[in-house]
C-alpha cells in the first residue's frame, strides 16, 4: 500500500488541542513535515511521524498556547535567591529543530530512530 500523508482532519482527530488552528495552516505544516519523513519509513510510522512533527512545528511556531496542554515551556533560567524561574514561550528561544522541546518532537524522534539508520562504516 502507498504511503499517504495525513489530512488536516486526521491531524485534528489525533491532536484535538490544535482544533482552533486553521486547516490551511495545518495543511501547510503537514506539507513541510512530509518532506522530512521519507517513504522508506515503515507505513505504520509514516502518518504518525508526520502528525507528530506537524504538532511539534505548530507548537514551536506559537500556534499552541503551552497552558492548553497544562505544561509551561522549557525552563530557560532559574535563580535561588528570591526564587525566580523563567520559561520559554512557544516560538521564542526554542529552535524548531530541537525535537526534545515538545512531547510531539520527542515522539517524532522515537519514530525517526526506528526508521532512519545510523552512519555506515566502510
């Protein structure tokens, strides 16, 4: 069977927290994410990887308020005297290539590790 990219409707069904994002925006990001997931990936990981990467990209671009998922952004600085903690906001200091920065990116990384081989030593 052929590898088929997910639709915006499938994406929102999987990640309903993004339901407020326009279908056009979701489709544009799916198209971009699709270029990073090859048809050499297993068919079982193909759509989930594109959707996880799309969710990661939408989050890091600021399309999802981190409070919606109940977690603040990554800690960017801490102080002990007079206790202070600063958090990253989506799309600020966090690079979209930092897959560890969101739960969606970490999910994508896991699938990528299963589907993309390491370096070949000759």
